[in-house]
């Protein structure tokens, strides 16, 4: 089954069970200043769970685009290192707003996996919260899940969107990719190795976490579930690693061609294939590279991708050319990607040209410093110079360090940064960051999802003004 077919099968199944199909919301949350980017399907329903918003339906299903590259759920550092994490992914979900609760949520999920998709129950592993006897009984007594493929966990079975907001105990379903892959079942010592991969999280939404940490019961117990499309696609396509699914293979081939490399399993290619998705979708949703907030997260993602291309020997602009390959595989599900692809490519090209001015020289500075290095830590003043003069975000330098089994002196970097601020203050002026000053695109001015109908304001500005 292709990724697109799985997405359709999921939405149709839940529609047949009385759920309204709701389109994905923007990656920039329209209703929530506490959230950097949309990180789960439930985000657009947050106020419905909390009781402050009413919808014409009490059951919904969606395929939600998500970015986890900052905030509470941050997977940027996992990309390229695990088989299962992306910065951008699609989360399939079904939701009940005070309608059904645990029993139905469990039955729907089990039926979808074992009957609609036909997965063998002996490859699945279920977890529930240590306190949740009710869910444990439903799984074992009613669904017939073997106690041998079952664990009860604490933090891993309690889901929360952020430091505040809706939350509750959860039950998760894992797929066992088989003894060829190292790793132990959930709750065991080696569960972070990717043999048992978490595919679906069923959250029993019961509380609202208050700023002081207290758990306040919700007006109506509700259901929020999330299943990563790329992870279930890997299962259905008989591959272990998400990067081996149809969609990523297309992107990897395009990235290989654009960078002139031929090893489709190269970590740098995987990072590039991942990052083109998050970058393109963030731009499509109105974010532009800048030096603060959401725009800086986007800039960091783009620059990391460019640096990985550089590492593969591609010194010219290449990243922007991948937008076409992305539109090939995702344009049907997200028509706005097709409509905006020229503008997206233009934003990426601008960022590539900008960073090209300093990347090569900065790498030279770093290589010189590494040649003189004693110990395993890149000194803070080097990290600062790379940031300040060459436009290397700190996490980009840390990414290079990690590839070479080194780390960065974070405290030393912060001290250098502070010293710089004090000098600027003493001189009575405020330093203008070169990246901002010479960047000819406006910073993000996101003013709400409603304005994104048709063409976003920022992209219109860019088109007319650039
Ligand atoms: P993991 O433990 O593997 O990091 P998670 O527990 O953080 O996943 P949830 O917050 O429970 O994930 O999200 C629900 C589902 O979304 C997961 O079961 C998984 O299928 C998918 N998912 C989560 N994070 C990612 C990611 N970075 N890339 C791809 N899919 C993801
Ligand atoms: Mg995670
Ligand atoms: Mg997890
Ligand atoms: Mg989870």
C-alpha cells in the first residue's frame, strides 16, 4: 500500500464509523501562542477538548501535518539517527469530543490495524499507563491481547501537548519489526533501539494541565489518537526504516541527483529529504527564514540541509530544486504545495545564496580550529565566531561536532555571546545581525490561518516585492 492509499483508508474507515473528515490545519497554530508549531492532530481541537469551542460534530478524523523541531516535542536531533523520526510528518488521528471513550477507541484502533490493514496481532505490542486497569482489562479480556505482548509504563503512557493544556493517560501500539533488528520491547532496557516501533498513541483525554502543574478534570472525557503515516507506511511496505517508504525513496533519489551522490542510505541525504518537507511546508504555511521565533527555526532547518549538501560535495544551490520532487509525491494531498512551489523554491534559493557567502569560509575556520583541538569539545569562542560572523546556528555546529564524536562548549559560547552584548551596550549601539540586514525577504508576519486561503500574505509580498 502506498502512503496515499493508507491515508485514504484511514480517513474512510473512521468516516464509516461516524467521524467527520476535517482538513489538516496550518503548521502555524492559529489559536495558540503557547505552541511553536502544530505538533499533533489534536492541536486544532484544543479548545474543543477544553470545552470552550463547539463543533457541529462530536467525532472527527484527520491527517494533520506536524512539525517537531522545537518546543516540548522536538525531534530535530533524531533525524538521520533513528529509523522513525522526522521534523515533518503526517499524523493520522481520530477524535471524540465527549462522545466515545476508551473501549471504542481501543476497538477502532485494533480493528483498523488487524482487519482493515490485516496486520498479524502477534507483531503488535500494547502499552498502557501503570494506573490504568480499565484499559488493561479491555485490551486483554475483550480484545484478547496476550499478556506477553503487553507492558504498563509511567511517563511514556501519559501524553501532554505542552507544559499546559489537555492531557491524559495513553495506550500505545508498537510494531515488532522482527529479530533481525536490535532492540527490546517497550519498557525494557533497549527499547530505544528501533526493533519495536511505536505506531499509534491513543490518548484518553481527561485533564487540563494548569500552569502550576495541577491536573484539572476536563468537562467531558474525550479521545485523541495519533498514528504517524510514515511509520505505518513502513510497516505496510515491509520495510523497517521510514526512509525506505515510497515517498522518501522518491525524495532521496531527487536529493542524490541534486547533490551528485549515489548512496541512498547516506545520513546526509536522509536529513536533506526530511528537511525539504519541513522547510517547504513551513514556507507554504507562511513562515519565512528570519532571526527569531518560528522563522529562526526554519532558517536553522534550511541551513542544516544546505550544510549536509555541502558535506556531500555540493557547493552550489541545490536545496530549492527539491521542491518539485516534493510536489510530485505530496502535491495531490496538499494542492497548495503545487500552487506555491515557485515561491517556496524562491525563498529557499534566497536562503541558499545568502548562506553560500559564508558557509565555505566558516567550514574552513572550523576545520582549522579542529586541527588544533586538544580534547573533545569545540571551544565556545569558535562556536560564537561561526554563529556571529559566518551565520552558523549553534545547533548546526553541534550537528557537525556530533558527526565527529565531539561536543561544543555551550557555556563558553554563551559567555562569548554575553560579552558581545555588553560591548554593544557600552558602545551605545545595537548590533545588526548581518543575516537580517542583508536578507531581502521580510520576516514572518503570520496573521492567522484565515488569510492563507488562496495565497498567503507573506508570499504575495515576496512575489510582488522581490
Ligand atoms: P516516539 O516515542 O517514537 O518519539 P512519541 O511518543 O513522541 O513517538 P506521540 O507524541 O505519541 O509520539 O505522537 C503520536 C504518533 O505520531 C507516534 O505514535 C508516531 O507514530 C508519530 N510520530 C511522533 N513523532 C514522530 C516523528 N518525529 N516523526 C514521525 N512520526 C512521529
Ligand atoms: Mg517522541
Ligand atoms: Mg513514545
Ligand atoms: Mg507516544
